[in-house]
């Protein structure tokens, strides 16, 4: 981690040092080029009076004196054609310089207006030098010897060695590298100590705490000081650990509730299977014992009437009348049996009509007065919602008859807030709903559990308000989805 943090610092320091050195080098070379140009101007000034006096001996002496300086690599006075007129010692006098030479191209390759007074070039010996080119202008005082129409009488060319400047730059680069290495090492050391003291050790403690938290899950607590990023992270970890412990308690409680609900659903399923089998037995028994017997006796009565029809028509009519009454009773019993399984009104006329007919049939037989009100619904509810609401109120009405000992029942259906709301109230003896939150050994509570299961499958809710001696109120809410039937 230390290297990951320090590597960018080292790179930045290195780049900053390199950029600073390059800028310093360019700045020094520019200054030395200006100084070289000034040196050419000084030499020109030293030669000006002698050139005006045409004192060629003194001019040569001046060249010889200046040429003794080791920093002077080249010193020429050229005529306009590029012929050397004067040089230190006069050794190269008369030589012709070619401006096509590579050492001349850095200057002569540019337009005349863009040529600098001094620049760094590589001379014919391969040495890097400051080259200064000073044109000798044809002034009025020069017209005694030179044609008046000429603009330039010659050129002073001076090459100064770049080695002293290069040596200084090399020393400066060495100092910069040493400074960079020393600074980098110092920064590395200080940063490593600071990172280890304030970051790595504390992050290690946080890592160990996370490992212990994963293994144990409780009792892990980190120091929250000092109040920096890691301290705030430790505080956040402590809050998270507290929330996790709280959630663990909630999960355990939810697990117990889920386990209880699974047991209840298992009991409900067994009860439903048992009730289904009992209902099948009851239907089979009624079909066999009552309907079958009545139909058989009716068949026998019709046969007897056929035999009596010729010799005793009056007796035959009596037998047929008895057979008709038996068929009427059988039909009514069959109708009641069908209604007990699933009322046709629920499919044909809808929830309100089916509930009204079932409530009247159930409560009137028990001597209970029914008061029912409803709001008209545009269209039919979804079949699942109609069936769920009908079965819930069917179970509730059965409980009223069996247990409530009520005299009046109020049943209402209405729509509000996107829901179908069904409410049933009685003035019976009531009960304690808390006593039926779990299924007892005798099966009590299965009816209410079945109601809740049905309404939850429809995405609704069930509310039961009751207490001993104060009657019971049952309210069902189911999302209002309408199906339009043709």
C-alpha cells in the first residue's frame, strides 16, 4: 500500500525535476545566445574605427588578440561573397565559405527576416557552439572605399564554445538529481511512517474486526478516535454491527413466526383435506340415501300408476300426484345440495346477489334477521376476488349461526380507495380474537386462518374486531379489479 501511494509521488517529483531542468537549460541557452550576440557587437565596435581608417594591421592585431581566448572557436571577417578577409593569425584568409555547409543551414535555411543574431549550431569540427552573425553595414563614412549602393560590406562571424555552459548545466542537472533523490527518500520515509502509524495499523485492526464479526457476529467494537476518516469508518462499522445484531433478532423472530405459520398452514391443509372428504361423503350419502331412495320410489310409483291406469284411473292419479310431490322434494333437495357446493348465482349474477341469497337462506333458518346494503359496482369483480369474498362471508355467516347466538346481522358491500370493502356485524356474544391466533387442538381457529389465507392470496386484508359480550365486526378489503362480461 505504501508503494502504491508513494509511486505517484515519486513520478510527480521526477517529472517536476525534469521539466524544471529543461526550462532552466532553455533559459540558460537563450541568455548565452544573447551574450554571444553582445560579444559579436563588442568585437564589431572594437573593429569599427580601424575599418573606417582602413588600418588593416590593427584589425589583424585585434583578431589575433581575440583569437587567443580558448572560448573563441571561430572568428572571421567575411566579404559579401563569403571570402575570409581576416581571421586569427591570418591562416584562413582568402578561404571561401559555402553557405550550403551543414553548419550554416540552421541559419541560411530560414528567410532573411527570420534569421536570429545568434543561435546554437554544430560547426565543421562537430562541436556545439554559439554562432553570432554581425552584418557590417555600408554606412556613409564607408563610401570612401565602398560603392554607395551596396547595403552590406561584409559579415563578422563569431563562434563561442558552449562547453562552459554545458558544464554548468551538467552540474546543475547533477544537483537536481541529487536533490530529487534526497527529497524522494525523505518523502518515502516520512510517508511510510505516517501511513503505518495513522492508516495501516488502524486498517489492520478494522480488517481483524471484520473477520471476528463474520465469525462471532456479536461483541465486536472498534475505537472511534481520532475523529478522522478511519475513525468515522469505525463508528459506521459499530453502527452497522448494532443494526446487524438488531436485524438478527428480528430475523429470529420472523423465523419463529414463519415456522408457526407453516405449522398453521399444515394444519389448515390437513383440515381442508378432511373437510373436503367429509363433504364428499355427505354428498355421496345424500345422493345415495335420500335422492337415490326417492327417485327409486318415484320410479316404482310411476310403474304402479301405469298398471292402475286402465282399471282404476282415480287411484292412478293419486299415485302420480304422490310421485310428483316426491320429484318436487327431490328437485328442491338437489338444488340445495348444488347451492351448498357453489351457488350458481355467484357465476350468473355476481357477488352481491349470491351473498344476499345465501345470507337469507342461512340466517332465516336460524331465526336471525338480516340487514344488507350495497353499492353498485360498474362491471363484475375478478372471479378470484368474488370467490374469495363469498367464501369468507360464507364462513363468517356459518360462525354466526353456530357460535354467535346473534339476533341481528348487518352485511354491507361498498367501493372506496380502489378496494372492495365488505363488512359483517352481529350483536352476538362475541369472542376474544387473540385466543384464536393459533390453532388449538380441537381445530378452533382454522376458520379464521382460512379467511386470512384467502384474502392474502387476493392481496387484501382482514380485520376482526370483537370482545366477549359486545358482538363481532369483520371487515375485508380486496383490491378493486373489475372484469366486464359480455
